């Protein structure tokens, strides 16, 4: 894939690198602290029985007095002796004295407990220290924009307040001067006569409603407790309160089954299984005749049947031994159960006069791998082809029909006016039930109804993920028109011919030939562009990653996650040099220094250079540009009489107007990756292009900027790179990652299909 930077920066700052004495350490950007010299202004306490005070920093200086154990003093300066030991400067009998830091502890005032408050780093990377002051050792750092839970605060001798937090399992402190604090106290609704049972454990018990709060302990699966209240987290998830070891604790409702003695809510026990009460919910049989059974499961006796499109009232639901949900109904005056697979619940139900939202539906996932699945106009291969679905696509199943050979075909809304049919042999189906809290959250975010089916399935599988709607404020058709200009979006020569544009400038109808761009790419037609621009097509486990934010977050990004991305590529086995023995460490350090997710940087290189890494842009031996590298293909597009490789290396050499910006010339692998990371940070992440989607389609900076300043021309690049970076999270895909999903005005009723 070749890249194209459409606009040039008017002013490019030179990259500031801090060269370390050891070449095995990556140069990093300055760390923000409280601006003072280490330890200056802090209160120190002597730990030795008797400590010599000397006239200078070192034992070779004369002794001017002593300090007893427990004596405190204010540090006025620091210096190091020839062996590298730090000495603290102090006032001693009106003279300047020095004492060895080996026998001194920095002392601080009492920590005040804080609850219900989060902090956001507003300038970074910000040092995290082991105590409240610069005299304490550094235990890590946090990037600008990182949010954390404040558990306490302490004032240093200098008067600066420091916030306490939990950092990688340790207690840490950060200067309040670079943190914006915000109260997150959630209103707790009192709950009575209700017990909860842990359905999946061990389950963490936290000090507040959310995973950002400290852990108080755990509760085993099957443990029963009294629910005293509930509160909603910032992501829209409900948390139950309980009394835990004398403290108020919170557990995520996703992993708790509740039971109440109330007649209007909770659960009751029947037929040997736990039934979740739904009140009274209208429903329709979607496929019939449907058997009504005496209990939840096909092993229970049949007591009757319901015709297709029959209207019923559902009062509860229960899972059978296989995990399938069954709905409880009243049938001819007796209690019966019907399989949820063949029933569609209405949006609204009422219980005791209180409205609740219960949404149950079926989603189908195309399981064709890298192949596409044909969508037909009817149930069978003899029907006309409407389009196709790539492997991994998720659709909402609306019904089913049988072909003449008895094969089952599922139906879904292919477009605003057409129903599509897909063969059940290539579709995995699951039933998803959404809770009313998440329904309210999606509505408050501004997600249209057409987005909600995909989000419901993702939320059910990953309750900790956070989905944010980016409401753009302009029409879908306007953005699509801008992106459909010839040359803005390209497809590879291996793509189906039906994906190519036949517009003027891209196709010659007389010669029946297509124009090539960037060394063998073709202009994509507007239907293909619409498919890749439509966020609804990618609300899946793999597609969602193109909406993941690209800011650095050390809690979920490290050498191991980068290693998962580069595994199986040329970067797994090659030595990058520059003091590094492997690419994963170099890329991780480059991302940390630039404030960019290193997993994203690794995926970008894989996308640009392929798994084999044979491009002349990174060989270092390209004729005329020997010794230069461009790992991110920055500026690598055909122009000014140069092919894409030549122009990319021309940029790496520093022959454009910027010349030395971003550490150019890039005359080593190290320089190219570090400089490219800074280029991406300053040129895209900090300019509202902080996801794969927005660096491909520049939609967050107003309609006038759409189709400009786009990092790549490959129309499928955002989806492709998103699937690559997903590898970094295969070990843990449930941490609270944030996804920013664009929403346009006046979008089509259904997701835009491929031709």
C-alpha cells in the first residue's frame, strides 16, 4: 500500500532527540514533572544514627558538622560526587552544607483520602513517582490525555499538591500542576429485597462503579449477596452495590444474576431453572409453526404450536443446558416456553406501569474467512446476486426461508429497499439480548438505530469497551461526493474489476483501459468507497479496531503487544540496528516517545511494507538513495517525475522544504521509525486524525477538509490496519478501550453493501 500526504505543513518543527550515552536506549522526549530540580524544596529526614555534613558534595570535602537520626531539614539543592552519588544541599549554621542521599529519606505530609474523582493528564508524558515530590523515585509515566482514578492527595514541602493513584499495581503520585481533576461521583439508586448471585467469577469487587476504581477483593462464582443499590458508570454499564468487608463495594451487573421478592422486578424460580422476569413484552413469531413446550428445552414435552407471525406476550426468559434462551409465555391458560431463536421481541415492554427496554435479536457472522459470501435476491443460488459480504461481516437476521433443496437461507436488510438472502452454511448465528441501560447510553450518545445492532453484539461480548459517537454535523452524501473524486481512493490490482471506477479520468471507454495511479493502483468506484466509509459495516470484533484511539497508553501497550503484531513478519527476525536487537522494542520505545500507540505503529509498517519487507523504501540499497529508509511510506507517491519509491526516499533524505524535520535524513532504520512516529503524532494524532478511520477519511475537521490530508490512498487501508492491530489484543480484548465512531447526517437506512 502506498501513501499520499495531500497537504504539506507550512512549518515543520525539527525533531528533538535526547541522545543517551548508551546506544541501547531510545531517545525520549522530556518528561513533565513540577519543573524543579530533583528533591529541591522537599523536607528530608536523617536515617543514620549520625550523619556528617560536609562543605561540598563528597567525602573528600571537609566536615563542618553532624546531624542526628530523625533530624529534618529542607533540601535547597543537589549535586553528585565523582562516583555518581547524589548529595543534598542544606543550610547548616548559616553555611551551605551537603549530606549523602544514602542516609536521608524525603518526608511528606499526611495523605488525604479522595474518592469519586478522576484525573486527566493535561501535559505529558508525566512522571509517576513513588511519593509526593520530585525527590521520590520515578516508577513510570503517563501520556497526555491519560485518565486515572485519584485515591488521595498530599502536599509537598514546596506547597505543590500531588495526587495518589494506583499505577501497575503500585502506589504512585503525580503533580497536580499537570492534571485536571473531575468528580465522577455516580448517583446510587437504592435497591431493596434483592439478592445477587455471581454468574462468572472470581469477580472483582471495586471501590466505585467502574474498572478504574481500586479493587477491594473478589467474589467466587455462585456467591450470593444482598444488593443494596446500583449506579451507572461513565460507559453506561450498571454496577451493583453491596457491603464487602465493612466497606461499600461495587460489582459489574454483567456478571451478576439478581433475584427479588418484589412482584414487579427481579427473578423467580420455575421449572428447575432461574427465570429472568421481563414484565410483559410483546413479541412476534418469526418462523413457524413454532413448538410450545412445557419447559425450556427440546427435551420437554410439546403442548402446542404457534403459526408464523403470531403475536405473543413474553413474561420471562431462561437458558437451557445448551445455553439457548427460551421465552416464557402463557399458552391456553398454562405456562409454556418457546425458543428465542424464532421470536422477535418488541422494543418496549411494561412492568407494573414502569417502562423497560428489552431488545433481543439474532446476529449472523459470515464465516468464510478471507472469501466473500454472495447475497441473493431469494433463497437459493438460482436467484440473482445482489452483492457480497466479506468474511467476518455481521448482519441482523430478520428471518429465514428454505430453498427448493431444503437448504436454509437467512434474510437481512440488504439495502433500504431490498432484502438479502445468505446461505446458512456460511453463517454463524447467535441470539443477543441488550439491557435497557446500554440502550439509553447509545441513544444519549446519538447513535442512529442502524448502528445499534452491531453495538449491541459488541457490548454483549465486551462489556468493558466504550463506544463514543462522533457526530460530524454534515450529510453523508456530501462526504461521499468529496471522497469519490478520482484518485482520492484507490484499490489494488488484485481487487475485483467490478470495484474499479469508470468515471472520467479513471477509465477510457474507447480503449477499454483503466488509468493506473501510484504504480499500479486503480480508482475505486463510489459504491466501494461508500462501503469502506460506512462505519456500520465494521461494527464487528475485527472491524471495530479501525475506530480505536491512537494515543499512547502504557497500561495496555508494551513490548509484548507490539511483538504480537509483528509476529510472522520480517520484523520478527531482522535486527533493526541503532542499538536495538529487535523491532518490537524499538517500535515500543518510538511510540512512547511520540505519544502514539506503538501497536498502531507496528500495524502501519506491516500495512505499508507487507509481511516480507521487500520494498525498496526500506532496503537501504535503492539506486540513487542508498542508505536511506522510509518505513511508513511518508510522501511515497508518484509525482514530480519520480515514482513512489523514489519520492518516498527523496523525502527520507531531506530534500524537500522541511529538510531536517522529524530527524531527517533518515539514514538508518532507527531514524526512520523514530522520525516517522513523530511525524504521525504531530501530523495526524494531534490533528483530530487519531484513529485508522480518521487518518484515512479526514472527517472530524469539517466538510471542507474531507478528502484532504489523508494518510493513505488505499480505500481499504483503515479496515486492513485495524485487523492487523487486533493481534495485539488477542490475549486480553476486554479492557476498557475507547472507540470513536463517526456518525453522518442523513445516512442510508441500511449499511452500504459491496458491489
